[in-house]
């Protein structure tokens, strides 16, 4: 089975460490996904949304890592909106089990899943 190409959406200012953890998990021998790490790292410019849209279009799935400040992360909210518009499946995972977590406004009614390796593999496989 080929690995799913994943776009990771996260709050760059507050949760870069979580990005790094998920990136590490993608390298596990039994990982069902690979990161298409096209996160926008440069400052927003006039056409940043279109750049993100093109990146998301080239993936099979978007994983949204939710942290304490995700509800206020403009980029994460836009990425979820784009995933919806492009009909790219996505799901939310709880970034820090010992802390509160907030969802982006575009996904406020979506379920958020516990981040474990077994859950992650199942979710990438479509168990949502």
C-alpha cells in the first residue's frame, strides 16, 4: 500500500515542536503517511492563500494539530477552509494531552481525536 501524502496544519508560532513530533512519526517504518511538508514558513504575502491551496491540492489528507492557541491561528483556519473547499479529507488531533486545546473556527464542530500512534494510523487509514 502506498503512503498517504499529508499536509500538516499547525500553529507555527506556538506548536512547532508538535510539528516536529509528527514529522518524526512519519518516518516510522510502519507509518501509513509521509509528510508533504509544504507549510508556509515565510511571512504572509498577497497570494499566500493561493500558495497554500496549491500545496493542499497535492496531498491526500490534512492533519490539523490543535494546541492551546490554535483557535487564534489565522493560517490554520484558512488551511482547514481550503481543505473543505478542495474536498481534501482532514482530521484534528489533540496536540498536548496535559493541556487545553482549541479548534480553528472552520472546524469548531469537528471531532478532535487523541494523538496516539495507533489512533493516528487508524485515522490516516480512514477510521473517522
